[in-house]
């Protein structure tokens, strides 16, 4: 009876973050959950504790540099840059000085003090509204564990030395785990935690390892040695797959390989519909090193360049010069295509050290993005001056996040003009015609779009937040995430309102949220009149193929039809039906 039960196929739904299918034996990582004991020390023992701490920091730094070298040799220096944040942690004077201060004040063992200080840093970072930046808190946690293990004289984790093929399942896999594990034996990665923007996802994609995240508590339910199939496309972990399931996935992999071959030939082609409407296809990037992926995948520039990384894991604000050098280098790499730089979107109270403030009850609706920038003109002006100076390359645009209405936009534009006047008086070179845009991600901005459009050069719709705010669903809250529906009739009307307002005043309208990369919704966005779609670089060929398969006319008719429908599911079904008819092979 137990044998029959063991053979019954069971499916666990997660989020696919690195494409591919893997089949093999599961290896489940159990967190050791070691608590660091706290014990008092005498004042005379402080020099010895400091010595232990310095030795552990040096040892940790050496390990990180070794991992960087290993990554640089195997998958390129671009990905090794992921560990720059780790190095910043072990070299951060503010953090180190705080540990030494607490060591003398509290008179307890240094590993306990270090974990307490570093955990506070990680906690403040984890509260940031941007999911990408929340994931960076894992960097600090990763380094903290490594330093503590070195202080305790512990050996590396067991699973890093496995020498047989396996699919790794863990509560969380850190970047250093990914870098040091025996990758030739890792068939796939699966974690309880994580998101599409986690470093587990970034590195799995770089390494070409199928990966899924967000399994919640699978590590508590599954045992090492069980046969599983991991589907990195659809976010599935299938326990004891049946022969029918294995045959099905074998066929799918064959079909996908044929599709991939066709897509590689699209890089130099234009993303133009069959009846001649050109849709600009841009790439979203988080870090400067990712810019190379845009032209490699046939993108027409960068539609969303997030600048928050410049403020990450540091205790001093980035200078104007540092920002200028970064922005200019990216602009030069992208030219002649445009680079759209979003001014930083951080909660002003969420970064320890560099930015100070108190905790907020609801950070999603709090003191963040343009609101913080306008209250800290010193920080805002340094960034705007750097962007304006970088525009001398000739292809830079700037956009403001979280604009809620005309007054806010007017204040931001006034600071922008003030910076241009200052730079002109200083004799700095810049492009006086640099385009300025607003991200439309708050419903109030969408409703005022007709008025906002008179003041700026473009709209870029951040659908992730726009949907979240429009239907009051926190997309990272597991209890209500299923209610997060891009095809909600109200969302469609907001999108149409923005597109119509932009075009009525002669400005272009783009989409840079996740909707832009959802192939089932491509016909909808084209029909709504979007001029630009900005997606993750790896998605560009697929979206381009979808655009080339459609006509603008039939997409307009689709929009007319779905605006008469009353439910998100009915609208999604209609959109999917059209996508399936024109490029079903891409939908998988």
C-alpha cells in the first residue's frame, strides 16, 4: 500500500524563474538553525574578540574573492559582480565600528554582537518597497552567516560538496551557495523563498540551471532521494512523475528547442506588426553590467534603468560624480538607442546608514520615491545633475516614479530645470532637449493623465504597482496574491485612459511592468495603443515574435470586444485565445 502511495504523482506549484526542465533525485537541505549563544566577556577579553572578528572578516573576504574568481572564469565577470555587495558588507566601516562599539558597551561575544548589528541592517533593507531591493537583504544575511561560521570555525555546508546528480531543494539558496556548489551535478534548483528578482533566480539563469522559487514549505514535506521533475517554465515541482508526464515533458522540450532555434534569428529584425505598426521593444535592467544583454537579444535600448542599486549596501550616499560615470557608461553602451533612467525609488526611511528615518506602518503607501526626493533636494539634485550631464551622449531620457498628480510633477520638473540652469552656468555639456517622462503607477495619475501629458514627453506605465493600487491587492501577500489580476476591467480602463491621453497630446506611451512581458497580453497592449514595451532582456525575442505575428487592426478589435466583458477571467480568456491562434508555440 505504501509502495502504491509512493508512486502517486504529486504536484507543487511555485514560480518559474529560470527556464528548462530537469529530472532526477531530490536533495533536501535542512537549515541547521543554529542559534548563536550569548555569553558575557570581561573587558580584558575585548582585544581577543576584536582579533577573532578581524580574522573572520579577512577569511570571509578571501572566500568571496575566490567565489568571484570562480564565477568570472565559468560564466563571465558580469555575474561575478553579484558579490560586490558581499564585499561591501565585510569592508563597511560603519557596520564594523558599530560592532566594536557594541562589543565594548555590551561585553558579550563578538559573533553574537555581529549577528545582531548585521541582522538590523538586513531587516531595514528588507522593508524597502521595491521587490528587487528587498531581495538584496539576502546578501547581508548570506555574508552574516559566512562571517559567523568563520568565527565559530565551522566547515562549509554539506550540500556544497555533493558529487552525484541531484535537484537541490532548500528553504533559501544564497548567492555564495550557488557559486560554490558543484554545479556540474546540480540539475535544478528549488526554494521555499524567493521571487523572480532574487539572486537565486539571477544566477540560475546565468548558469542555465532550471529553477523555481516560492514553494513555501516544501522543504518540510519532501525527503532526500525522491524522484522529481522540475519545470522551470511553469513553476512546477512534480513528485514521482508518471510515464505519461515524462513523455509529455519530453515532447514539450523538443518543441521548445525548435522554437528557440527560430527565435535566435530575430535579433536584427524589427518588432513591427503585420500591418506595419512599429512597437519599440526595450529592456529593463537593474545593474549596469546587465546592459550587454539588451542588444544581444535585439532590444531597442533600455526602457527602465533602475538606479536603486547605487544606494544599496552602503553607508554613504553616491556622489554626483559616481552617478555621472555610471550613467554615462551605460548610455555609451546603449547608443544610438535610448536609455531611460528612472530616478531612485526607495523609501527614505528604509536604508540603514545612508538614508535615515523611522519605520512606517504601510511602506507601500509611504514616504518613498518622488515624495522622498522632493523632500531631500540635495539627494535629488545630485542624481538629476548626473543624469543631465550623462545626456551629452545624446540618448538619455529621465522619468520620475510614483507621480500622483500635477503639483508633484510640477515640483519635480522645477528641480530638473533648476539643475539644467546650474549646469549651463557652470559650462557643463548636456543635451538641452533631454526628454522627461512620468511613470504612471498610481490610479490618481492615470485619471489625471490628460493634464499630465501637457507637461512632459512620455508616459511609462508601471503596471505592477498600478494594478496593486487599483484593486487593493498586495501582490506579495500570499493570502490575496491570487486576486492580483492584470485583466481586471478597471485596470484595462486605466490603461486606455493613459494611452488615449498621451496620444491626444502627441506623446508616446510605454509599458515597463510585468504585463509588457506577458505574451498572452501582447495583443491587448498593442490594441490599447502602446508605443513601447519594456521587458526583461531575455524576453525580447519572444515578445518580438508575438508582435510580428499580429496586426494592429485585429488587436484594436480585441480591445473593443474585451471592454464589453465584465470579469478578469473572461478578458484573459479572450486575449489568450488570440495569442494562441497567432503564436501558440510561444505560450508553452
